[in-house]
């Protein structure tokens, strides 16, 4: 237990660089460690102005300043220190100030900075991930709905493209989700923290297409903004530029696009120099580019430069087994948008839609579900909600169904049978769980299995 002045002095001497001044800046205390470190005599220094004892000190500024605490870095006569300073307040007035060191050698400073850099790196990594999440845009690979083989193949192609830096050409009919696929590639790639910039070539007037893509300098044309404007390439620098409907890119602009792809250089309108851009291009088309090349409507060299990796998105009519999943997802989506609580889909809805060709693909399906949801006042989406949508049975099924005595009943029975079979598979033949899932009594489930000719023993 401390009881003498010597005890306190021994403790104070373990504090690095400790010195104390009075309200006039005269040194009232300096411990032996500090005196030895700055190479002064401990006893004769007391009473002198602190600036005479240690010319580099900033304690005078602490005395006169408004800050009660301060941190200072010193490098004086080959000695380095990082010091903490504090005012001594008595009766509301500054009665003096003290200073002590937290670091007195470069090795400890390097260690501290190393810890700080590591902490800073962790923080940067955290915020980079947050930025990545914010920049992910609307779509990721999780948004690709469907368990069909076609969709499994599509996911594999997306992963392969994401692991490459090559240009990608996405082909597919209107409404199949080409931008969704492009964003999924971007978000899985090493460029995920960069910008994903989308532009539709069909919406670019030929007179403005060049400035929209490559930007322009101030005064380059009448109406140009002061200071100029960045084009899509510059905005996407370090990220991905998605050019939809590339087949409608003006012929006059295709050479500049080719140069940007090959040399990663652009020439903004009105600029006397060129700019380097690090941009990955993902292009999409709903028309066969090879055919356009043969017609002289698209540059052959640009076509080959774009078509390094190609991904074809299957139309909805070729993966109709995914329709139940797609319907369920769309219902969830529009429940949120429209404030509905639809939880069930009548099997007749699936039957009705599975016999439609969907020329507009997923976009058309989304539009149909949104319209139908407006009629829903309960928890179920019914077939008659789609009655005014001019749906047509695909030609392949039309002749067969037309030859049946009751084609409508046949379509409903097929849909109901498939729905029950999938539920039985889901619960591995457990009829109690299946009936509960279907919201029907178990006795009724047995009746339906018999009436529809479901061979449960063949499902597993």
C-alpha cells in the first residue's frame, strides 16, 4: 500500500514523458524518465519556462486554447513521441497543463499503425460489402426462378461467365430476362463492387448515341452542359456496361464501340485526347446478329468481338414445368405491391396458363398476374381472373384437346393431377401431410387420387 512520497514518485516515473506546467507555462514537475529521454537535468529544469526545457513542446498552446485535451506528434533531435496533453482545471479556471507520451519509439509506432491499418482494412471490407449489397441492383442469380433442366443449365452458364473477364452476348426473345442474367453475372464476378450500368441501344437517337455512350466535353456542341458530361463507359469504369438490344446500335457508332472493346479507350465528343476505361461489356439481342451481319446491318468484326461467351435464355414455352414456381413468385411480388394476401393458386390457373404460348415470356406472365391479382379479394387466385386476357392454347395441344368430348374438363383434370402428384412427392407419399398442404380432407384426397388415376407407387 502506497504511503510515502517515494512510493508515488516511483509510480510516476513509470509514465512515459510526464511533465506538468503551471498556468504561466513554467515547469512544475518532470519525471526522471522524461528528463532522461529529452536529455535535460530533472532538478534544474523545475521552475523554468517549459519552452526552454523542451523547445518542441505545445503545452503553451494547450494552456491558451479552448480544447481541454489534445494529441501531439513530436520529432525533435532524433527523438520521436506521440503525446497526450490535458488542461488542469481548478475552480473553473485553467491552473496548468500536463503531458505524457503514449509512444516513444518508431517500432511501437509501426506496431500501432499496423493495428490501425488492419482495423481500417476490416472496416473498409465491411463497407465495401455494404456497398456491394446496395449496388447489387434488382437482380441476382437467386432471382432466376425455375427447377427445369433449362434453368439449371442457364445458372451454370452464368457462373462460368462470372468467372471470366470476357465479353458476353446474351440472346433470347423479348421478355425472357436478359438484364436479370446480365446483373447476375456482374454480381457474381470480381467487379461486383463496381457500377452496373444498363443502356438500351434502341432508345438512343443516332444523333445523341455517341455522346450518351462516350460522353462529351464542355462546348462540344450547342446545348452541351457546362463542364461536359460523362458517358456510360466512364460511369461504368471498373464495373460492367450492359448494352441491351445491341442489334439496334447505329452503324456509324459501331467502329467506336469496337475500339472501346479492343483497346479499352474512348474519345468523348469534343475531346482532343482519349481516355482509358476498364469496363466489361455484356450485350444482349433479341435478333440473330449473324443474320444481321449477312444482311450488312451489323459489323462482322464487332459481332465476333461481342460473341466471345454466348448465353441463350430459353423462352417460357420451352420450360413450362417452371410455371408453378414462377406463378408463386409473382404472386408474392404483387402481394407486396398491391397489398394483397393471396396464398393459394387454383390448379385450373396453372392448367390454363400451361397451354398458352407466352410470346412475351416472363414479362407477359408478370403482367397477367398483376392484372389477375386486382380481382382477388380473398386468399386464392382463380382461373376466371384470367378470362379477359385473350389466352390461346398452343397449337401443339389444341388439336389433341379439340378431339376430346370435354376438353375443358380434361385440362382441369390434368392440372389437378399434376398438382396432387407434386404435393405427394414433396411429402414422400404421406397423405396426411399432403391433404393438409392441399387444404382438403384426407378422405377427399383419396377420392381424387382414385378418380384421377394417380399411381402413387410410381411417384417414388
